[in-house]
C-alpha cells in the first residue's frame, strides 16, 4: 500500500485520476451519515466506497485494501469493534477511524484502544471535525491488543467432521437352504382296455342271455 501522506500530497493535484487517488471505506447504517461523510472525503479527493453492514465491510476491506476506513460502532450483523478487529487481522496497517455518538464515548474509547484505531470522532461528523484531527488520521497506526481476544469475542464455528462408523467384521452369510420344488401334478395316463377284456365281457353277456332263455323255455315246457 502506498504511503498515505504521499498519496494525500498527490490528491491535491487537480488532474489526479481515480486510479491514483486514495480510497476511503465508509461504514455506517445511517444513510444521512454516509452521505455527509462521502461529501467530506470527496472534497479531499478520495475515492469513496460505502457500506452499511459489518460483515460486508470486512469483505470490502479485503477486496479494496483502502487507505482509510471510517467505521461506525453501531452497525448490523457485526458491530464496528469486531469488524475493526477482523480488518486488523487481515491487514496490520489498516488505518481505522471510529465514529460514534457522544453517549457512546466510553465504548468508542475502549474500542479504539482494543482495535488499534487511529482515533474516534463524534457523530454527526463535520468537515471541521475531520480537519481538526487530520494529523491524527495521518499519524502512526497503534497496535491492536484486542486481536489476542478475537477468537473469544467472535468465535469461529468449527467444522464438525462426522466420521463414518468403522465397518464391523464381516460375518459369513448363512448357507442358503436348498428348497426342492413342489412336485408338479403328473397326469396318469389312462390305460386302454385291451380288446380281449372287451370280448370277454361280450361273451359273458351273450352266455347270460342264452342261459336266461333256456331257463324260460324249460319252465314253459317248451323243451
């Protein structure tokens, strides 16, 4: 990152282009505050990027690597203090200026020390207030002792690895029992009566008829 003092000397040149101008990341969920801050820093010929969410602000800081971050303490998803610590973890030379209402003065002072911010400024921010602390803005970046407690303040969810159960010793499968198929109904072939049996029956019938006729003739006195 180019030295901020050198870049600020450059931005005083009227024909400076956007690629050479320093970038300020303004983070506040109050649109009026963002508008006011944006106007102040555009007058100082900064490239202005705005954000209204703590998590998004950290992502934007990593993406842009801006020369300055003006960060409200009271923002959604991730408060300004934690967002500042996340930025400092990614960039040790992150230059952060907190903004907070007067009622949060103690909180702002504590966060400034913890995150190693260059200072804090009271809301609503004015151009004259920025002018009065400009030397502080350009000054050295303090250490951030709160980084040691970052994991406690903002624990990262550990990925839980679900281990599959170890396969148990394979047991031999039981030997399949052979099942004999049910016997199919077999057709018993019909035995054909022999012609001899038929002839015998016919002979018996004829003899019976002759015997009956002879008996009748004898009883009638015919023979």
